[in-house]
C-alpha cells in the first residue's frame, strides 16, 4: 500500500490492528506503528475502528483508504445488509453486515443486533462499529490466542463470516431446544408456558429473518460480480458461506413457524380450558335456575304493600312479557 495518509491516524479510535504475511508470521500492530504498517507492501492488515470516536470520523473523510461512497453511507446511517463491489481502490468490496452485540457478563445472552461496516481489498480490511460486537471481539481473541492464523485479509474475511455463522447457529440450536421443551409440555398436558414467552421467541425469529434474509440476497448478487482478486478457493469458500447462510435463514423461518404453531396450540388449549369452565358454570346455572325462580316468586309479599294488593298475577304477567321480549330481541339479532 503506497498511499500516504492525508490526515493524522486516529490512534485513540483503534480497537485492534493485526498484521498478516503470506508466510503466516502474524502479529498485533502497536498503535503508534499502524501508519507505517499501512505503507508496508509486504503486510496484509486488519484495522478495527470505533466509529463513535470523533478522530475516526474525521479520518474517514480525509483518508484515501476509504471510498467516498462508504463515508456517505455511514453518515446516512445505512444499516441494511449489503455486499457490493466498488470499482475504486483496487476494486474493493463493501460490506454492511449484521452482528450481535457483545453483552459483557452475560455469556448466554441472546444479544440484539448491531451494524458492522467493512471495506475489503486484497491487502487491507477496515471494519467499523458503534458498539462492541460479538464476532469481531471473538475474532480478535482467537487471533491473539493463536487459534487462527490467516495469511491474507481475504482469508480473515472468511473467518469473520464463519465465526458469525457459528454463533447464529448456536443461537438457533438453543432456540430449537427451547421449542422442543415447550412442545413436550403441551403434548403432556402440563402447565402451559406463558403466552409472552412464546411471543418473545417468535419476535426474535422474525427480527433475525428480517436482518439476515437481505444478506443472503446480497451474497447471491455478489457471486455474479466478484472482485477480480477473488481466487478460485475464495469463490468456493464464498459458496460455502452462501450455503450455510441459506440453511440458517431457512432454520430461522422454521423456528418462526414452529413458534406460531405453538402459540395457536396454546390458544386452543386455553380456549378448551375456558370452554370446560363455562360448561360447568352453565350446568350449575341450569340446576339452580328453577330453585332461584321458585324462591323468587314465592318470596314476593305484596299483600302488605300499599297499592299492590291482589297484584300477584299482574306481576307474573309483566315478568312473562319481559322474558318474551328479551327472547325475541336475542332471536332477531341471531344470538340464539
């Protein structure tokens, strides 16, 4: 990389910097050596930057390493998934991807989604985020621990995609096991789970599908217009990434449908339970209705009330007329 930086490098906004060589001698770059490393043609580099840092925001607008189109998208707050080729800066690849927020102290938390912007060229990957993201933090940890040893920025890109897919698959497996348990509860007729619990699972699946389905479309489009520096091996790995993402998106849809069926089944169980209770109440009402009617009639004492002497039959006629009127009203409205 021979471009000189036209603006001081944002040391305070760097989250992580990693250098890679074809021979596999990789190392973390000290902050004050990043500017020199960018000008070293022997190194492939990953720069992970904090987009909320004001120095990073100013650097993006002045550096020749980032296309103007990317800066405009970041300023506009574009978060919808996309992967496209930009015919500048050595035919670079622009990526806007969804990633899971890193919830510190909550290892098994179902994290919400954040946006990861990334620029990929044959020798440089620059990633930007507003909040800590799970996949990039995991990738940084694996690089430091020697679990990964990529030889190029392109290989690192594939590792990033694989790690995110791995966490998504783990999340879906956990949701699927939860659904299995809920199905067993319903089949055995045990105490039903809370309706809101199934609703949360369904909403979570809906959000995952809404976020990752556009990325599947973007990968399909990218396959038809790959950068020239993608090797045959890179194309094969991209096909594998596409197949895996297709499977995961389909699994998300299946879980959503299962949650919907369980909600319907739960609603049917609740309706059946309410119907049984209403049947019991109806039977009790029919049993006690004659007793109530008789005691009500026999309890009327009008002989001692002024103006109502010998009016028993009049009251009975009025009661019969009122009952008939209610019956006809219900019949006209087709309630009975």
